C-alpha cells in the first residue's frame, strides 16, 4: 500500500468510525444491552485509532521508502477489518464465537505497530 492509498484509506476509515460511533450512540442505545454497546464502542475506538495509524504510516511513507511500511499498513488495515469487524458483528448479532476472532485482529495491530517502529528505527 503506497502513501496515497494509506492516507485515503485512513481518512475513509476514520470517517466511518465517526459515523458508526454516532450511530451507536444514538441509534443503538435502546437496542443493545449496555455490555454489547460497550463492545460496539470498543470496535469504534480501535477503528478510529488505527485509521489514524494508517494516516501516520502514509505520511511517513512520503519521506521514508522502507519496504516495511506498506506491510505495516496492510497489517493495520487487516487489524481494523478483523478486530473491529468481529466486535461490530458480535455486538449486533450476539454470536459469542465471533469474540474468538478478535485477538487475530489485535495481533495484526501489534505486528503493524512493530513494523512501523522497526522501519523508523532502521531509517537514516
């Protein structure tokens, strides 16, 4: 994923995090249990923070050509899809087995941040 793609995707995912957060706060507060609403908000929070992470990777890519940065971006994106996606699905469906998928997304986040740190450490 190149810098332009990271910045564009990060902005789009941040937009949807804000929209989904508003939907959760206003549209789901009377539908979901407090516990499931908390799960939903965790998905929104992680989506927003990691969308900002994608933006950061894109900005860094404009100055640093490390091959690790596109990999970090893909792991960040995969983490959002898997971590936040599984929590959205869990909170809206109540299917508890979806919670078992969430740590895979969390691991993708950890790999993304590690790759970003290593790329930064190795840069001139």
